[in-house]
């Protein structure tokens, strides 16, 4: 079963699933979304990705938010960060539609 992101859509492709670990909508003071990067169809967490969406932080506003991602060394070199960022992009666009996609 595909896990869903904070707006209810599955964040999954042929290789990965992003699973919510911490959600800015449930804790507004957090101002970030944290996801486990998991190999699709398994419970194997290969990394994590975070989207910071603090609209009061001038640095984040000027640069349309920040994305951070880490992948375990044994899973690197397979373009998993690229895949995770592509899965995260629709959420990033929705959380800051004025600045994303410039």
C-alpha cells in the first residue's frame, strides 16, 4: 500500500516511496516536512528528505524553501536523490506557489 503525503496523494514512483515522518500541517511550529526515503514495496529505509517551508525566514523565502536529502552510502549512485526530489516537487509547489518553479 502506498503511503500518502500531507495532502493525501501517494508519493511513489517505480523505485521509491516517501513516507511521512513529521508533517508541518500537524505541527505548524515545525515548518518542515520530513520523509523517509524507502525502496518501493519494502520497509527498507535508504535515506531521508526534508522540505523546510518557513515563510517568515527571509533566506527560505528568497530561495523558495530548502530541501535536504541524505542517502545511505550503500544506496548512493542510483539517482535516488533525484527521484526523491521529483516526488517532493508537487508538495513544494503547493506550499509556496508564488516562488517555486522560477
